[in-house]
C-alpha cells in the first residue's frame, strides 16, 4: 500500500510539474511589444488549393472585408450606380449566361477566408451577396458585396482580441518552435471552454475572439485562436476541417503535425490529454477526422505522436535541470509548503525541496534519489540534518558557528537511470517577520488571519497568498473579508491562495469588470452575497477541485455570489 501511495504522489508531482512547465496565465501588463500583430494564416497553401469558383469568392472576401455595407442597404441593378464602385468586387463580366455558385463553393470559400484571417471578425460575421445584371447586349455581369448581418461593426471585439494576443505574447518564452507551440496550445486550453456551435454559423464563438476574450469557443474558435498565436510567432500552420469540426496543422522542424485542441481538453476530468497533440494525419483519420474539400490538397502530416511524447518528456526533464525552478520551503504542520522565508522567532524549522509553480510550491521529495547540503558547516549560521529517502526532510536550527545564511543544495532527480540527474542551487534563508505588503490582515486565531483590505486602490493584478507573516508569526490566509477589494477600481485578475475558505460579501465588487479569477487550493467553500459582483459574461474562473462533482458545487456558489454569467473551467491539479 505504501508503494502504491508513493507512486500516486509521484505521478501527481510529475503531472503538476509538466503542467507548470507549459501553463501560462493571461496577466495584464505592459501591452506594447516590439512589432505589431501581423497574424495571417498560411494563405499560400489555401489559395493554391481552391477551385476556380472558390478562389473567386475567396478573393471577393479578401477585397471587401474593409468595405462592408450596412445591413439595411438594398442594392439593385437600378440603384447600383448610386454606390461607390470600390464597394463591389467584379466576379465576371460579359458572360453568355449566369454563373451559379454552389452552396459548397460559398461555404468553403468563406472558410478559406476566415482561416486565412484569424483576426478579421467583421468579415467573418458578414454575409456575401451577389448582384447579377443583364446588359443591353444580353450578357451578364456579376458583382459581389459584403453586408452586415446586424448593427455591430466589431471594431471593439477586434481591438479586444488584439489586446488579448499582445498580453499572451508577453508571457510566451522565446524558445524552440515546439516549446513555443506548446505554450500557445496550453494558453488556449487553459483559457477556453468548449461550446457546441456549427462551425459555419455566424457566431462569435466561431472566432478567436470567442476563445481568447469570451472564453467560449467551438472547434473553429479553438483552432483560430491557436492559429493566431502561431502566426504571431511565425510558426507555419494551417487549419484543417471536415463537415463539422476544425483542427490544426503545424510545422515543427521538417515535419507537419496535426492537433485537435478540443479533443485534448478533458474538461470534465480537469486534465489535459496530449494524445491528439502533434500527431499524424493517419492517426487523426483513425479518430474520425478526415479532411474534406480544399484541405485534402494540403501536404500530408507525417509527424508522429510518439515523437511528440518524446519531446514532451524531454521538455519536462529539462525543467528539472533548471535550478531556478527549485528552492527549499518551510514544511507546515499540514504538510503544505507556502513560504521560503523564516521568522525571527523560529529557532528550528523543517525544510523540504520544492518545485515553484507560479504562486504555489510543490514538495518534490518523492521524485528525488538524494539531496545533499554542501555548505561548509563552519561558515553557516545554521546546523541541519541531512535529507534521506527514508526521512525526506531537513531539520534546520539557528545555532551554527558562522554568519552565512546561504545553503548550497545538490539534488539528484530520479530520471529512471542509475545516476539520475543532478540539480544544484543556493537558498538564502532570511528572516522576514512581516509580508503583508499592500494588504491589511486581521488575526482570527492562533493559525489564521483574514484579509481585511487592500490599500493600493489602483492595483490591477492581485495575488492573495496562502500564508502571511504578521508581527513575527506565520498565519494561514483563510478568509477574504467583505468589501476587501471593493475600492480597487482597476482590478482585473485575482489569484486566490490555497488556504482561503471564505470570501465575504462584496469582496470583489469594484467598477472594473474582472477578467480572470483562479483558485490555488481546494478548500474554498463559503461566499457572501455579491462576493464577485464585478464578474460579467467575459470573466473566466479557473477553479481547482478534487472531483468534478465538487467543482460543480463550487461553481453554483460562485454563480450565486455574482458570477452568474461568467465562464468556468475545472482543474484537478
């Protein structure tokens, strides 16, 4: 039974570390980047694959998407001359008979336009119309124009989409194309929920805006969001489709791969499955995804998922070789790790090696072969017991003969080989008796405090800690009091610490609408009236829970507390 438990913990640690390696959160910051967005899908492969009629309609969309007419405009042969000729695209002139465009011509040409222009929302939402005129010579001319289907010109949506992409690009690390693709993949997966919408409907869920701003998208919306991010990174890609579904084709190295983001997004399990990430065309066919129409002419995807799995494994192993991802943390009585600093009143503490996962710290002892502190004891302000597999912790005491508070650590990660992989890092263990920052806390009892108020009214991004040091004592942050952030008029994102059990009434009820809320723990249970009054239809809640049923219970509580229109996603780890 012990071995089974160890394997379970080890599997969880590894899965969390892999997830952390590729997980990114949209955090608003400085939006300026070196070059403007020039996202364009792989138009050359699309154009070269279209039929003659499809190409003509596609060209009309490309020309007319900045010349869209109002929805109530009626154009006839008699009044056409009253309109600017630049608002029309000539399909043909001098024809002996009318040219008929089939429903498939119109459908696939429109898809070709949309997939070539993932940032163009107005054109995607417009309808194409044709005016055929019979001349005095009994010959036919045909002119196309685009017309709105509603009053919206989608200027605001386009601006919001580009702004979201700029935010994302600020968080993409420059690396190999595979690693950057992986980050883009995870960004879409972790910020989007699936909506079952027919992909030819004129619905915002069928756009990249739906995925990255509204957080609700069809398979087409997922694919367009992924394509837009890859375009920005200049990674070659196309969008593939059958009659009802879209997926992506991406070139990594010399080979092309196929990815179905929606299939990878196991939302009810709270996990991500990489089986349909960067796999072959043959494998996609076995899953029922067979290309139709013009994308059947695209190059074959010969890259294999086995190669991708090897790359994922190698990437996760590289994370263990990067010393900046590790430190020593103080082990709490409940076996959690929430701080890396000491208190002046602490004479002895228990330390464990941790992997840093955003604002969380994960005890990684279970996947180590050994850990050694190599600091010269004569120079240290501490004495310590050595970590061992049987006793996977360090007891540190402030009674060393020296002055140095830096510990040099060498860990051996169990990578499946006899030797393992060595990771070295230094830890400066300083005393920090007050970590309240911009927050005011109230002591509830010997172990807990509540966050009463934020003193920085202009704060945009809030990270509520799991623990805090107040007057030389460490406490769990277990509650956010009523009205705590009500006066924070610019608040956009909130990260809720692992120990928060309760959020008071109107805690987040400022004027600015929340963009994203994420929970780090599994204990949030009580929410006061209008706790999330600032949430709206575009607020995204990424909620942790130990099971899908518990997640659903938490969602009901958040909805009742003001998030009735928000978007929700389940994460187990």
